[in-house]
C-alpha cells in the first residue's frame, strides 16, 4: 500500500475473547499504519501483543473491554451459562452508558471508519455517531451464543437478537477463510488468510534455543492448559522436545519440556517446530496452514467456530485429531508420529492483512464496496433465521443444518452431498450381491439398506471413492474398522413420528406412533482381540498397559464432519468394570461426559453396559461398530432411539442373544435414561423396535403395554413437517414440565389421601354403597401410579383448582419430600409449572383414545375434522405447558389457513389438523389430512410459505418403514473377488 494523500483515522475494536483476535488485528493495523493512517485500537489484550510488532506514533491503544467472548472454565471447556451472564454484565446492563461514551469518543477522535473484530456494540455506536463501520472476522457472536441459549434458558435469547441487530448497522463484512454462516451480514468481501509475518528463520530460532536440526520439536499451544493437568517426561517420544506456551511461572516442567516467555513471538516458534499440539482457533489454524506446520488438535466444548476451521485444516492435509483422554493421559506418540508424516498443502494467499487494510482504506475514503445493499430489518430477519437453526442442546450432537453445508460449499471445501436413499432401488441392489453374501436375513427391498450395504462394499474393496485425497476422516476410520474376512451383522431401526400421545407417555398415556422412512443402520463385528484391527492410538494404549491384546470397543459414526462430534470412539471393554462388576450408571454418565465431542458414544456403547447390568452378559471378544443414520437429529423424530435400538439389536444378534422387541425397547430406554441421562419415556424406543410400516403402534405406557397395530385408513394420510428449531428431551423445558407433572401427581395423591382419611372417619359404620364407592376412589387416587389413570371429570371436579399454577422446588420438597420420578431431580431454586403440566397428560390420554376410536369410524369429512381438532387441542395444551415454539406455532397456523380458506365452498378438504410432537420446544409438526394429490400439494405450499416467512426450508417426513423387530438382522460376508480365488 502506498502512502495516502491524507491520513485517515480508524477506530479498531477488538473482542475480549482470547489473544487470537488481537494477533490477527495486528497485521491489518500494521498495514494501515504503513499507509500513513492513525489507528486507535480498543482492546483488553496486553500492550505487547501490538507493540512487539508495531512501533509507531500512529498506533494508539485504549484499554477498554466492551464484550467478553466465551468464558472458558479451562483451556478446552466453554462455560455457556457463564458466557451469557458475563456478556450481559459486560455489554447489556451498561449498554446505554457504553453507547453514550463510545459515540462521544468516536466524535472526539474524528474517526473516519470504525472497524470491529467482532464487537457488536461498536457497529451500533458507529451508526449513532454517523460513522460507517466494517466487520473483519470469520465468525460472529450471534452465531456462537445461539447455541448457548438452549442450555442457559430462553430468557437469554434477547442477547442474540441484540447482537444481530448491532451487526446489521455495519456496511459490510470482510470475511476470513474458514468462516461460519453469518446471516446478520448481507454484504460480504472475502480475503485471504490474515497471518503474522515471520521475524526469524527456523535455523535462527533453533540456534537461540539450543536445539539441533535433528531434534523433533512440538509446540504446545493451548492458550492456557486444561485444569489439573501435569506434564510428564514420558508424554513425548524419545528424542523429542516440547515448547510450552502459556505455562504459569510456578509450573515445574520435565527436562524435555521448555517453558516459553509470556511475550514470546509465537509465529517464529511455530515455524521452527515440526508440529503443533493445541486447540483450534483462527490464529492457530491460519498460521499452521501458512507455515505448513502439521497441527495435532483437541476439540473444544461448545464453540461453534471450530467445525469450519477444522474442516479447512483437514482439507489441506494439515490436521490430526487427538482424543482428549489421550491428551490428558499422555498417549501422544501415535499422534505426533502421524503428524510429522503429513505434508500440508495450503498454497493460497497469506496476505489477508494487506488486502483487508486496502479495502478499509478505500471505504474510509468514500469508496462504495456494497453492491446491492439491503435494509437493516431485512438483515435482522436473516439473523433471526440463525436462531431458528442454532438452538443446539448440551450432551447431544445434532444434525448440521443444510446451510452449514452450503457455507462449506461456498468455501469450495467439498462437493455437494451425495444422493439420498431415494435413488433408484435397481441401481443399488444390483451392486451389493457382488460385494456381500447374505447368510441370514432379508433387506426387505429397502433402498436405504441397499445403499448402506453398497457403502460397506466400497470400504471393503478400496474403491476409488475411498482413495480420494480429501476423503472424510470418518470414512478413513471406517475403512480400517472391520476384518473383512469375518462375518458382519447389520441391523436397522427407524425414527418415529409422534401422531398422538407425546410427552404424556411418562404419565402412562395411550400413545399412537408411526415409524418413519428414515432409519439408522449399524454394522457390528465381534472378533477375538488378537484379530481386531486397532487404530494406532488404541494400539499404543494397549502397549502401554503391557497386557497383550484385550477386548476393545471401536465405533465410527458417520455424519460428524461439520459438527463438534468426534467421528470415532474407542475404549477398553474392561473400562465398564468396577471391581469385576459392571460400573454404576452414575459412573457411566460421568465417563461419557468427560469429553463432549465423544458424548454421542453413550447412545451406542451404553447398550453394552445395559446388557451387562440388566442381563448379566459378559463380553469376551472385541467389538467394532459402524453407525450411519438418516434420521435427522434435533427434529423430534427420535434419532436417539433409532441409534439405541439399532445398536442393541446388532450387539444382541452378534452375540446370539434372543431379546424380544418389547424387552429390547425397555432396555434401550434405560440407555437413554441412565447412561445418557435424558428423561424420556419409552414410546420412542418401542416404536423403533416394534413398529410396522404404514401402521400406528398403539401402546399404553404403563410402562409399555403394546395394544397392537392400528391401520391408517386409505383415505387418511399423515405427514411430518420440520420447523427447523432444534428439539431435545435433554432440554431444560422438557425436564421442567416432566418434573411439574410428577409434582402434580404427588399433590393429587396427597390430597386424595386426605379426602380418603376424612371420608373414612366421617362414614364410620355407615354402609351406603355410593359413599363406599367414593371412598374407594379416593383410596385408589391416593396411590395413583400414573396421572393418566385419573379421568378428566375427576380431575376437574376435585383436583384441578387445588393444584398451584407453579411451585418453587424448595417449597415442594419441604411439603411433599419427593416427587417420585426416578429420572429427574428437583432443583430447589427453580419455579416449576404444575397445573398445566399435570392437566396435559390427563386430557391427552382421553384425546388419544378418542383419536384411536375415530380411525375406525365411518369415512366422512366430519371424521377428518374431528381427528384434526384433537391434534389442534393437543398442540395448544403443549403451549400451555411452555413447550411451544414460534416455528411450530407458525406451521400449525399455516395448516389452519389451508384448512379454512378453500377455493370454493364445494371444494373437498385437504388438511384437517396439526400438532407439535415429541418433547416439544421445536422439532416437527404432525399434520393429518386427506390422502390425495391436492393434500400433498398443500403440504408443499406450506413448506414454501414457511421458507418465505423464516428463510428455512422445512424437511417433510412422509412414508413409513418397518421397525427393528420386523427387519431382524442381516449376517453378511464379503465375497472374494474372482481374481483372488
């Protein structure tokens, strides 16, 4: 950049989240100052971050912190609730004074342009001061915080909206590589990597540190270290040295670890190393790629930026993932050795700082970079879409929305997703016989099963698709998972659509559930430990124990490449034992919760522990599992149940266990309740295990009495429409409603017992039969086992008005001691809704019974109208409990508009009713209508109208498939190619 004719004044705001933002700002600021401009940097970072690189009188540092970023409990763990509370304390509560101060200050320095990386309030302050603003970043805080809202509570949601609104005031976004979706910004300019320049050569740095060229060096760069972590000499392979960034002054290091100074210039040290071990952030990834330094990374918890940076790192062959357990226990060698074998191939630009500075200079000088600028409200609407898509849930890895993938496609990192299982069945079934011989079972002509077998065949025969340079890591792991000379078991379990019953299942209601077309497949192989193909880090762990081959569980989960779920999981099966007995469920929950990126494994591996504890099964051989599901997660269609049922079915078949579908479903519920820790009822697992295609499973959940299968009349059709709002039974709302229902039951029981005592003493020796019957009713209700066993009229006559609207947990426990629910715990400080939560299952049970009876009534418009009305009543009862959502309400409203607005009075009706499903708070809406082409057209119309209103195109669930019990299992064996015989 040449010197400008007239110096400009820039105000550059830097977020308080770590040093990474400050270090990339340095490079942009350095180029602005080289061009002769004044730059005021507003930051909370130490001065040396800037002054070590920029010595100029045109640099002005103002130490002010206007946001807090993500609060970290340690180097690898973000505290989501603390992050939102800290942001509220830092930026929300003092917002008015911040804006007043910043507007006055910006005017006082006569700023020409405000630049933000990526402080939200800076954009609003600039607008209020009449100064244009530009953001420079790879992510925005509305994107990061949106995930935290679900964990911390919806009352924090306004924070996300306020941040998005603030960003909407900026002129445009200068977007860095590895970016996240940022819909608050409608005008975008992409630039190359922003990285700091090197000051010294590799040779100079090594000479100053006294390290020879023949010594392997890893730089440890976590920006702090995980809590309670002590480095040990044996963590490094022989002859290696480790340069430690961020070590405390009091920390004692082994002789092969070198403590670096706090102000050490990291880029030079990185370039002098052979690989880096650390956590993913923009600074570490960009500089590792720029200096072609292999990066061994450990995932962070709950930081949405990471999947996009990780994908970019792995695309350029620069990354090796280390399991957190191996980081903390010192099993580093296989990862470091793998890292130094990599040849990172990033050849793109690294002059993003210079390019960004040039754009900022032009903008401050009056050049217009925005092509088709849209209004702030339009951009704000897109930011609201973000909220629909990012209500992610703790402990549950979720399906990545389509637009995550779109962002990746835009970056050019991978091709469009492969065709769905709807592809022509003939094109796939003709392939799998060439790959596998089916020794047992029948795949029932299911196209998704044929596709799964085809994918297994590609792994088994090293097809060209599996040798591509940029093959997904999960596919690489799967290719080395099985011993292809041995038999493999394949099982399938579908998700389910909650037609009627929903959350009333845990209160003993009748429920009607339909297995959907989408399903989970699991391939399992049991094999003697000496024959199992172990991953290198698992081999190293066994060698370290010095015990020879022992049974190991290895799992690969497809679909993790853009989420924060690790694609693989492994453990010694002996880890499930505690003094030769199966560990407690409490210890299992703790075991799987240690590393959130691998918490998903609880749904799969938990089936093994439940079989050990409940049936006394002992597993002597190693187990390898591949999990592949097309059931979308977080949509309220039982993705977790399908994984549990398919996994346990496969384990049972591989070990010759004869478990009935009903018993298997109950065991899988224990996995979710006790190992995962989600307080779900049993209807999800029962439907996945016992359901049949195109039929409703009728079940009374006391605890799981299957009444049979109910045919859906030919003139009636059921659809599911996804709202795009993430759902989970692990969410706070579901748990609190469940607690409220059990509180209500306890209060009713206590009240009935009191009535019984009064009636008994008052009646004395009377033998009036009606009075005796009344006393017996009170006696039965005093020991009420399920709320649904109380009729609506008894509830209204005696108990409804006596139940409190809500009750503090502490007050309830003081009066009633226990709510007698084995899978939830009352929070003493929380206020629980009681009346609506208790009323819902009592009336829902009645509604489901009426629905079931109506299905067999005479075909008429009144029949459909009545069925639809029952769905509507259920929907609004959910909302009264606090389990509604804007998205599901909008879909139900759209169905009502279609139902009530006909082209003519004589036109035949199409759609008749809709309701939220499952655990509520988002997820999928169930729609009932006439089985006709016009009805399908109306469903597509609703899909289009919902997208027009929210920006999100809903998934439509239509069709059904058999449950796991009907499918059974396949035993397959690879066919030996003719050239090998």
